[in-house]
C-alpha cells in the first residue's frame, strides 16, 4: 500500500518492509542478516522495540528506560550492536539512564 504512494522515499519503504528483520538473520520477511538490512530499518527496529517496551499497553505497564535497555542489550542478535550502543549512549548521562 505504501509503495503505491507517489514519491514515497525509499527509507520509508525500507522501514515498512524490513523493520522486523533481526541482525542475526532470524527475523522476517526475508531473514536478512547484518548490513544487508537497510540502515533505516535497523534504526527503526531499535526505536520500535524501545517504544513498545516503554509505553503503556492494555496488557502491560510501561517499562522504565533502564528495564528496556537491559532487555534490549540482552537480546543478542536482534539489533545492530553498533546502532544499539549509539542509541543507548544518547540516553546515558554521567552513568545514569535518563
């Protein structure tokens, strides 16, 4: 559907299609690995999971930033490790997650 919109930027299409790919190749829809996953989709995957974990949902409470980061860093293979580290570093000030 999104592809049918004239002028839709490629990064937007990449995010829609590939944000469930995992860095280790266990994601979907194409089981892409590592840098074969478009950069925008690798970034969006981190943001999507972080938002899902830290937001209130009908079935769960919002997790703290620290809980979300801990879970995400333990999810080996799920995210691009360099991008995840960069994401986390933007939230950590003086050794404290904000």
